[in-house]
C-alpha cells in the first residue's frame, strides 16, 4: 500500500543520501523539485522514487522530467517516456 504524502512536507531524511552536495535543511520540495527529481532518479532507491510519484503525482512528474535536459540524467536512454 502506498502512503499518501501531504503537501508542504519536508523531504524524508533518507533523501540526504541523494542530495549530499546541498544544504538539506534548506531544500524545499516545492521550490527545488528539479534538483530533487534529477538526483533521485540518478542515485535514489525505489522507495525514494515512490515518494516522488506520491508527492508530485505521476502526471506532473512525467511533465517535469520531459522538461529537464536529457544530459542531466546518468542513464537518460533508459528514461525515455
């Protein structure tokens, strides 16, 4: 069962592992969504991917990913939507 995520929520602590180069306390999931998504798709776990899908929604997440240059992703060929 997938847990519903409420807006205005902070990122779960386990996202520190994919955002190691940033001040984690200052990251806002509503403002820094591109960096969060790119780093999570590049370095995150399945659990973190599911959090993205729940927080942003599948449709919005897909639209955001399509707007990000492919070169931002480590294995961009696998992300073709």
